[in-house]
């Protein structure tokens, strides 16, 4: 007789150090199974070739995952000069080889040109959708889709190492930035071509890889220890302003009604807590000055 696995109504954010060789969705399913979670979602895909920080939202925390999807990220990237590939990374077949004569000064100049607001053409081997299908699915069938260049922002690039035909950089960037495309564009600037040799995500918003746990560590924990590793559902939005409301206001807010708090004047969304410090959700101030609920935690008895 097979027993159906009990799904737990567990909420929180896990900072996972995703290993190489598996997709973000595979990592998500492993975490979901280990926590026996009824609901889970990740906050921005990492390719199987990439490792590093992958915040995973469980339960009610998924209501705030878009704040992490839209946030800035940083990466450590290994770039190989002198060859381009079909996928823009080391997994693809080599398309072209060129001699590498790049000097440290030339590389430094090329990196500086990439900092700021730039346009990127999304790679064919990406999860970006076209006609309801991911671009990589078309690419696997040998179909090239015309992609429009999209604006992204590179906040900073720090050169960590340059030896032979490889260099290592730390890149801080906006959401939607493709580091594979950045590597290829740097190769074009230098005239020798390039592809991404390796990638590790270091930060997402205010979360750091140093605080992440591995799948191996999770597997060695008890269920209680795993629960203790979770951050609160509000951890994704701790940069938002915080408002505390009294018990009566909390009662009506949680039933979808607008409530009042004297002296409040905040633009944009903010976190809402009751007097016991429990996170209730996010709201915003109406033109009349009332607090209107935008996204609330489901309350359990």
C-alpha cells in the first residue's frame, strides 16, 4: 500500500546555494520535498551551469516573491576569451576561434564601457517566452527567433583575475541581465570573441550567498532544523517602510477593509504589523489617507 505524502502548510524563505548541474526548478522540487511543503516558488532562474544563491519562497512567502524577482543581483563570472559557442556558455559547441592578444589595459577599458545603462539582446538559450514557448525550445529545434534589445543596467564590474585567455569578474546588475550576453559583448568589443565559462550568484536584493544552505546540509537536518533555517515571509521586503496598527484596525484590515492611522504619510507600499509584531501583509495609503490592503497573509485559526 502506498501512503500519500502529507503536504505541510509551511511558510518562509529559504536561502539555497544551488549546486551545478541541476535546473532551478529541480532545486525547487527537492526543497519542496524536504520541507513537505504544499506550495513553493523560486525567485529567478539560474541555469544548470550556474550555481549560487537561489532564494526559495514557501507557502505565504510566495505572495512577495516578485520583490526578489525584480531586485538587483550580483554574480561572479568566469569568461573565456578567443572562442564563441552556440549557447554563449561552456555547454555549447564552439562556433569560432580567434587568437587572444588582449592586454590588461584593453580589458579594463572594455569592462568600463559595459558599465551603466546598456542594451542587451536576450540569448536564444534562455527561458524567455515567445508565443508561449521558451526561447531555448526553439533553439534546440534549430529555429532562430528575432529578439529585440532590452535595456538593463550594469551597476559595477570588478576585475578579480586575468590569466591567459580567461578572466574573472564580479558583476552587480539589474534584473533581466544576461551574464552570458555580457560575456559575449565583451568578447565583441575586444575583437576576439568570448563565452561564459562559469557563473555563481552572490546576492539577490539584500540576501547574501554566505547565509545560504546547500541541499546536502538540508538533507542532514531534521524537519524541525529545516524549519529553523527559514526566514520570515517578510524577509523579502524588509527594505519597505513599516507600519504598526492596533488590534481593531488589524481585525478589519485582515477582512479586506481600509483602516485609518493618524499621522501616517507614506508613498508607495509598506509592511503592516500588529501590536504583537506579527506580519500581516503589505498595503498602501489611499488618496484619502486610509490604509488599503494590497497583499495579506492568510490567517489561520
